[in-house]
C-alpha cells in the first residue's frame, strides 16, 4: 500500500478522497500565492515609500479603477469556483448510493459498536469489504460523539435520540484509524478504533468466524480476548490499578462497598448485573458512567468474561 500522505492528511483510501483532496490542494495553493503577493506588496511598499529627505508626502494618486475592479473580480471568481467545487463534493458526501450495505454504528462512552446486516457485531473494529459502498447509520447512547476516518475523508457527528448517516467506499484493503472527534468526557481519547478493509472472501470468512467466536478455546482465554475486543480495557485494568472503573485483578470474591451504602459480594450474578445493568450497583468511589452491554454481548460472551475475571487472582492465592 503506497502512502502518499502529506503534512495535513494521511493518504486517501476511499472514492471520496481524491475529490476532497483536489479541492483542498486548490484552496491551499491559491492561499499560498495570494499570501506571497500580499507580503511582497507590503515589503515593497515599506521600502519604496520609506521616509526620505526632500520627499513629498502625497503621491497625487486618488484612485486606481483598474486595480479596484481586479481585486474585486478575481477573489469573487475564486470564491465562486470554491463554492461550485465544494457543493459538488458535498453532494458526493451526502447522497448515499442505493445499493450500499448498511451497518449500524453506536457511539457511547467510550467505545464504538457495530451491527452488521447478518447479525454479527464488533466493538471498535469496523470490518468492511473493499470496493463496496457502505452506509453507516449512526446514533449515540449518551452524549455527542463524532465518527472520523481521516483516510476516507469522512466525519459525521453521532447524536443521542437521532440518526445521522454517512457512507464510504474503500478503495484499498488495509487498516485505517477511526477516531471520536468530539470531546465526550474523560476517556474521549481512548475512543479509537480501526476500519479494517478486507477482500470479499475474507469478509465472508470474518462474518462466519465472528458467529463461531470462542469455539475451541479455553473459556478464560476467550474472556481475555473479549476484554480487549469489547473495550472493557478502556476503563478496567487487570494489574490492580484503579481506572475509570475498578480493576479486575482480585475482584472476584471481594466484598465491595457500594455508593449509597451497603456492600455486595462480587460473584457471578454481581458481575452479570454489572455488565447488563451497570447503574444498579455502583462501587464506592466510582462514577456511574459505564454503559450497558445489553445487546452487545451474548450470554456466552458474558460467561467468558466472568471466567476471565475469576482467573485474575492476586499473587495466585485465594
Ligand atoms: Cu466519543 Cu469523544
């Protein structure tokens, strides 16, 4: 994959990118040319009309009609060119091809989740086939996020209680950065992922393997994989350090104090409830910011995560 990125943007890998980049370059170089002209005129005038002995203070020129027409007409033409060109690009961005495959995107603090047409789901990893238009139907479960893939030149706000849409057609296989580009709280900077563009065949294989995920592997290992894949890692450490949420290390079997009084024993039911209804019991000293994983995790995956948390014992004792 050749990378012809520049100072401002990474290389483009969608059908939209070339048009956007061409307009960007046009505005950029026109700006440089006019910047040079203006700076040259300033420097020249400062030198040419510097204070001298015996020099009169007035030039005798009151007006230059030709110059005035030129500096009105040229910028007007340039601005109209930019408008027409930009409007064409706007239409290209907002008219979604009819045959586009639709993927549901959900933003929440602080991860992205994706629902594919055939029932597969993924977190922070959007997998799409190359050379096919993909429509993203997006909404948020909490605050405003913004979906940004620089390599595709697409960016769209993701709002609660409303759908927004965008689309792209990737032109090259590879993994491209995905960012949340609207400040959405403490872990905004962790709300990142990848768009993995794969061949048609690989995409079909991925869909199939995602429905069989976890088969033929120890349940704790599957849980460890999900811990990263489903973005638990954003807020929960496994090394004993408190983060946005409690650490998983040595958590199982503990008595935890709860906000609002009372205690709870961390057992299977407590963990399951904390995953599906995170607001039900809040551990003392933490904010009630965890989103629900209802609909994101299947029962089998919840079991695997619980098994993984169970396996994280302090110093191997207990
Ligand atoms: Cu979501 Cu920033």
